[in-house]
């Protein structure tokens, strides 16, 4: 016999709740309240586990290969053969790895070669986890600037602990990539009111890795002319610094290597989630800058630009920044899955948007399946050779996953505000709780 459940006077129809909820529901509720009361502990545990999963393999066997490239290649800047350098590591899936960033980046990486590898790898991983927290903090502050401090801190800690396990973040940590550090730098910079500070952060990020230069479009749409000028000036200074330090490698990069996408890696690999990569897998060859690429890239770019303008008009700062970064990821020749760190911002914007439509729900669901399901990882295991572009139709279709998620997000950004947002005087907590999943993540503790 099932246990008897007694309801308060008036019964369930009158809004009464069961006195003895099911054990499973009680346990879920207890876990939710515990995580909400101690979000810092949740993040520390998640970060400690991730640090061990990344750092131990990096010390005991070949791991964090991109960080190894940064550390080993940087001294070659001074010897003049930076872009002829190749790091050769054991393993059938590892091709000789080149240094692909501007000379200024090699200047910044030089100190890495002076420190023992275990210390470098541990410090880099810890800094990347901290950068994720900064990125989440900045995104949530832009999404809901009036949120009370305690609620905002709880959100940052719990979201960081959850997003730590998404595919782009986890792969960035496993490879020792610089993506989290650059994204946090850009997000922190655009939040600054000072034009010099905003331009300094974005200009430095673009000097290390060219794709963040697309952030200039954000300043343009926001009419932050001084920040745009500062970012351009700082970027130019990084180019000059690299040319002054190593003229021959600088000439090799800016006159030759900068336009060679195939030099970075196989364009048709499923790891490349740009429009060019997805289209190359569909057609079975590198489409380059051919008519098929233009036919896909131009509509995607127009959609992103329209989303940037629309979000800027309704003073949605996070939405405008997100649209700009998605534009850069879509039209870049190479956008490895770990480059899609801005999917973190997409999840946060879709969850905490003050209005919701079916497109919002579809985009959030698609991102959840792709990021938490490690879809690109499984597709990479299914490809016979990273250098072969052709795929069976079903694998080629699944290989569009990140671009499709990005397009859905851009459509959601473009849609006019639906529903009835809370009045200006209403507390931001009630507005945020309109988003499904926000209350479940943050908890409801007094």
C-alpha cells in the first residue's frame, strides 16, 4: 500500500502541499538548499576536481598541449624562427604543432619558459578557473546590474561551478588554452566606464589573439568612440612591440602566416565549428572563400549585425556583446570548439533574459545538449582522420551544432521583447526568477 498523504484543510485544490513529500523530492530539495547556502564550497570542490583531472595528466603524460606550445615556442621569437617552429609530441592524433599567434603573444609567453612545468601548468589552470568566474561575474552584472550583492555572488559561484564542466571550458582547461583569460579580459574591459581601461583590455586581447578585435564593433554600436580609439591604438602598439622585438618573425606573421588557415590545423575537422569548417565537412573539401562560403557567411553576418543593433537600442549590453562575439566565431576561418567560450555568455543571457519566447527555449535547450553532452568530442571520435573533410551526411549535419546554436541565439537576440517585463521599481530578483532554471540553480534561502 502507498503511504497516506495528508493535505491541509481545503485539500490540494485549495493550494495545500503534502505534509510528507516523496523521499526523492526531499533529497533533491535538500541538495538544492545546501548548494544555495554554500556556493563557495561547491565551486571550490568543482575547481579542485577539475584541477586534478587536468593537472595530473599534464604532469604524468602529454597534456595541456597548447600551453606546451606557448611555453616552448616563445624563446624562438628571439632566435628568429618562431613561425618555422613545430612542437612534436608523441601520439597518433597529434600533428606537429605550430605557434599561431602574433609575435606580441610570444613576448608575453616568454616568462612561462623560465618556470618549471608542474608549477606553470597548475598556475595556468587555476588562473583559467578564476577567469571563468570573472567572465560569469561580468556577464551577470551586465544582464542584471541591479541585482543585490548577495544574490549576485551566489549566482556567480554556482554558475561558475556548473559551467566549468561544459565542453568549451573543459577542453580549454585540458589543452591549456588562453581562451578563458582573453574572454574574461574582454568582458571586464567593456564593463569599465573609463574609455582608456576599456580600450586597453580589448586592445591587449586582440594583440594576443586577433579574433577579440571584433569587440571594436561593440564600441562602435555603443557609440563609445574614445574606447574604440583606445582599443585601436593599444592593438597597434602591440603590433609595433612585436615588430620591434623580432622584425623577421613579425614580417613572417603579418605578411604570410596570418592568412593561412590550414597552417593552424585541418579546416575540415569537426573541432572547427566555424561556418567554413561546417560547410567544408558538408561539401567534402575546404570551401575557402568560395561562393558557398559567401552564401552562408553573409546571411549569418547580417543576422548578427541586426542583433547587435537591436540589442544596443534596447540597452541590452550583454546581448550586444554576445552578438558581436558570435559574429566573430561564425565568420572566422578557424573556430575550434574550445574557442566557443562565449557560449557561457549565451547560456547566461538566455537564462536570465527578462522575457522568454519559444526561440529562447529552443536555443537554451540546444546549447545545453551540445555543451553538456560533449557532442563535438563524440563526433571527433567518430571521424576516421582529422585531415579528411568528407563525412557521412548524418555526421556532417551534427557537425553544424555550434553554428546552429549560435544562429538560434542570434534570432532570440533579434526578437522584440515579449511578455511584460517587470516595472523599473520592481526588485531585480523577481525579474530574474521569470527565467526557468534561474531559481532552481540559485536556491531560495533566507
